[in-house]
C-alpha cells in the first residue's frame, strides 16, 4: 500500500518546514539574503538526473521526459534552503502534482501533494543535509478509478551540503 501524505502531514511527520510559492522564480529569489553567511562559505548545488532526461532550461536546469512534468532542484547554502521547481501542466484535467522524495537518513519514499500550475516552487527551509531524490507527476482525481496520472519526471539526485 502506498503512503499518501499531504504537504502538512509530510512536513510534520518529517519535521521539514515546507512552503509552496506559485509562479516562476525570479532573480531576487536566487540572491542570498544580506547579512546571512559570508559569500566564501556559501555553496549552491543543483540536482541532476542520473538516468537522463531532456533539459528544458531554467536556473537551475529542469528535466523532463515526453508527457511528464519537468523538475529541477537547488540547495542554497547561504539561505539554507532547498527549492524544488516543477510544473509544465496547467490543464483543468489535472488536480494536483504528486512529488515523491527520499529524505536523508530515512529509508523509503515519501509523498507531497502540491497545487497545479505551469511553474511551481516548493521550498524546504533548513533541510536535512545529505542525499535527496525527487520525481514529479501530474494527477487527476477520479471517483471510480482513483488517481489518473502522467508518467514520472526523471528522478533527480541532489547532495545538499
């Protein structure tokens, strides 16, 4: 049986603060906060798909397969945040994005259900440092058949340190 956790339940269960922000990430989101950490100590790491995928551009790079949402992720050591960029679907046919992820130090996959939209960003504040994996799909709700979903985006790997 698959675990289905809402955004709030997943955040509470894992003690991971998560915020969702609609819209494209602008240059202001990419900049470090004045007075945070000295620039020499800050690192930024982008996720990549070990098994391949098509690059659709963006900063950080986003990846997809045919008929799947795109996904990209970046860890920012200056602000100690991890941002997952996803989207590509705005059809009323789909009701939510399903994000599967692995969490450093905990076995298995966990699930977030996030709102639909063309360009979405989910932010994990003070993420656990270590290895993360992400994949995204768009889903529709059906009373008779359960969720009807697209295929998964390429699985992304991100080492947050």
